[in-house]
C-alpha cells in the first residue's frame, strides 16, 4: 500500500512539473519573439584560421643559451675533477 502512495505522489509531482512547463511556454508566447541581433552592412572578412607554421630549422627553445651554459660549466668541472685523481 505504501508503494502505491509513493507512485501516486511521483505521478502528481510529474504532473505539477509538466503544468509548470506548459505555463512557461504560454508565458513566452505572450511576450512575443526575441529580437534579432542587428546585422552590420559592412561585409566581414572570412578567415580560415590557418596559421603559417614556424620553421623548425632555425628555432631554438626558450632558455637554450642558459642550458648550454650549464652543460658547458658541468663539462668543465668534470674535466677538472678528472685531472686531479684522488
């Protein structure tokens, strides 16, 4: 019996929700159609969005000179350490 009352409550809730949706649709009809955006008389340039690719032959990553300096310094220290055996 409890299941039957739950089902009837759900049916009433769905019915109430449907009534609300119909009222909202009718209210929208009374307000008329939405105004359309203004269209400019100037023609707009159509662009494809294509961007020319960067040539990778001459490209170097940012910070490349700092990495080179660090590696050169590490190589120098390693050579100095090898020249003085322990």
